[in-house]
C-alpha cells in the first residue's frame, strides 16, 4: 500500500495476474452526473450495503501508523480502499475496505480484547490498533491527505470567491453534499447494528432512509434507519419449524417492546454507541443514539414487515409508499436535472440559518417538506423543469395515470423524461422560488406533486403538502400557522436581500451569503465566536484593517 502525492490513498496488491492498483479519492466528489433513466438507486443501496460488510473501522493514536496497520491487515486479505478521517479534531480513524468478507472474518478471529477486566467481551468491526506498533513514519507526514469534509470556514471562503450567485449555489452543494466517506460511515453503522443482532435474528437487516440516501443529505446529517428482524420469506412447506415465542397481538406494543430491548443491547453491549434514548410513545416509536466513532446521530425505528431482499424492500407493495419509497422518489427526482440539488441545498441552508428548520421535529417545517416545495415549484415554472409525477408515470410507459400503483412500477424502472427546455440559471430559479412562495395562497391552497398543480386544501392544516406516495396524507401536518407566517416573512426578507446585494463585491457578504445571515440575537453579543454562517455581527461591513475575520472555535481565516 502506498500513499501518493495527489489527493489519493493508493492501495496496491500483488495478485496472480500482477499488481493491481486502486485509488480512493480523498477530495470532495465532484457533482454527480445526470442520469435520465435511473435504476441506480437500488444499485447504490446494494453496493454500499456490501461495501460496509467488507469494511472495518480502526481507531489509531496517530495517522502515521498507516503503513504498519496496512501491512498488518494485508495478511488477512487484499485491502481495496483505505480512508482516514478525524473526529472532533481528536480521534484518528481509518476505514479499511477489503476485497471480500472472508478477509474480515479472518481478521476478526485474530483480534483480542484490551487487557482490562472491566469490559464486555463483544465482537464488532470497531477496532483499535495497538500503540506498541507505533512507527511514526515521517514520510507519511507530507504525503497524507485525509477526507474530512470542508469546514464552515472553507465553505464560506469558497462562496465569497465564487464568480456569481449560480456558482455559489453549485459550490454550496458540492461542499455540503454527503461525501463518499459520509455514506460509507452510515452504511457501516447499519451493518454494525445488524451484526449485533444476528445471533438471534440471522436474517435481520437495517436499512437507511431519509437524507442519508435520498440525494439531499449533508455531511453531518442524521441517520434514519429501519430495522427489520426477518428479511427472508418463510417456507411453509418445511417440516422442521423454529420454536418461537408469541408476539403481542398489538403491533405497536410489540414494536415498543422490541425497541426497548434493542435499546438495552445497544446501550450495554455495542461499542461506539452512547446516549441511547427510547422514544416509545411517539406515533412512530424510535430509538435515538449517538454513534461516537463516526460522530453521527441516529434514529432507529422498526418495521414488522417481512422483506425478501433489498430491491423488494424498496418495491414491496405494502411498503413502497412508506419511507424508503419516498427516499427513492426524491433521489430519482434529484437526478433528473443538475440544477435541482443545488437549489434544494440552498433553500435548505437558507431555512436552517433563518431558524425555519431545526434538528428536532416540532411545529416547524421539515427539510423533507422543503425539498418537496422546491420540486413543486420546479413543476410550476411556465417552462417546467420537472414534470408532474403523473406525467413521469405516463412516460415510464403506463397509459393509466392513476397513482400509486403505477408509481410503484415507475419507481422500479427509474424515472425518465426528456431534458427540460427550461434554461433558467440557478440564480433566477432561486429568486423565482421566493417569488412563487411569496404569492402562494397557503390559506386556501395545498401542493400536489402528483398533478403539479395547487389544490384546494382538504382540511385546515396551515401548510398542506400532499404526500406523493400516500395521497390522503399531508406531509407537513405538523406545521403551525405561526411557522407558515414566519416562512412568508423570511421569504420577503430574502427577496429584499437578493434585490439589494446579489452582485459579487470584495468587502462584504454577497449573494446567497446574505441569505444565510440572520439577525440572530444570540450572536450579536459575541461576534468572535459565532458558528457556521451566522456571521452577521462580524461581517457587518468591513473592519478597520479592511479585512473580514471568520472564527468558529476550531477554524479561522481572514478574508481581505
Ligand atoms: N418523512 C415523512 N413525512 C414527514 C417527515 C419525514 O414521510 N412529515 C420521511 C421522509 O422520507 C424523510 C424521512 O422520513 O426523508 C426522514 O425524515 P427527516 O429525518 O425529518 O428528514 P430527512 O429527509 O432525513 O432530512 P434531514 O434529516 O436532513 O433533516
Ligand atoms: Mg433525517
């Protein structure tokens, strides 16, 4: 294994056919290519799932043990990819992906426990590399490049230096989108949970959904997961049957009981998991926890359904309308035009920085609802950038335009439509998005992505967004009228800011950065320690030496 001078870690291995070289890019991935006909959601899920099963996560004292660690691991099999990251600027971690599962199994049989009497002797793929092997290879120092996502300071610098608003939006998307590392870590957590439960439930699977897989995820977004205890179809003809215990007749009670027990297992036995909270009385009972070696916050729910395999999971008739179906729908929509994701990311960032969205659910708008609002707006352009879902179903080859049965088939095939004739750039689209919702009659009308038109609201919810896959439901039922009012107020402010200052200038926040600059009361007293883009007090004009200073506790830079 070598590390080359470019932004790549290179792994080499001698095989019977000679030397094979694979590289793992350590820089941010470039914008994903546009796919018109897309089956690749299922493929992506499957690939990531298998990749996670072939990977281990190793905490080290110093990244400079890399050569030692590689050498040690290669005795068990070919290391296909090696990725390094740091967590909280303290822990150093490597992910090693092997060529096959056998190597991981071999390696695990050779692992031992730390010499400490007070441990629970659990097997997992979260490992430590002994410090006695520390061979500080100084040649690594100049060569090593790790894959930590860009800091807020770096993103801010990029956006300040962009040429125009459209470029700012593209850069924002590129910097914030979930990286390869982010996806690997999320699937690794799912895989770790599966392994923890496989003794009793050998056919269990943990499926990620939501922003971790729907193409609108950010680095540091939470991880939503569903646990299914059995993914194998029962064989009623077998004469040997398992002895089992009776489940509660009430599904909800069974879910609560199972989650409670899983919560205990995670808290007491599974390494890396902390702060387990059992939210069992919610409409959808969940476990919340923090996965420390990855820094990811997780929500785990349970499905009582039985799934055959991954692709059926996403297609299963009884389930496709539920959460994973929506993740797939959003993913496929995002692939139809390269402007869709940068626009969604910008709107989500604007909402976040203006406190319209929050980490926890509540009476405010969710990121999921916001994404649907952007898609609806794109359908409503005079020259649509996205077709109504019923038309996409039609284009997939169905004559009957009723949803959702045909949507199931459509999702299975992947969305397809000819390129849009809309040529508006991102800057125009952003402004039009605000104008569209400034005028939208939220009091009387709701949004239907199925028809691509607004509809008379069927109830008195302040915000009504028809669930595309379960049309009788409102995705934004939770949102209060005060929040809708705040949304409208923030839109008017955004329009005013865009009008006022959307051209690049060298000594102030400009373009979308203005939108991310709320007058956050908590920041006004202490401009030196503001976080993220909440830099209003600091960036209010230019300071004496004609410089802008950014600090967030970890990073700082001066922009002249
Ligand atoms: N969901 C839903 N109805 C809602 C809210 C959420 O069906 N009212 C589903 C969506 O499929 C959503 C998923 O639950 O993608 C996860 O919800 P959430 O974590 O709130 O949204 P994400 O899309 O994951 O966005 P993020 O976590 O980045 O805020
Ligand atoms: Mg989420």
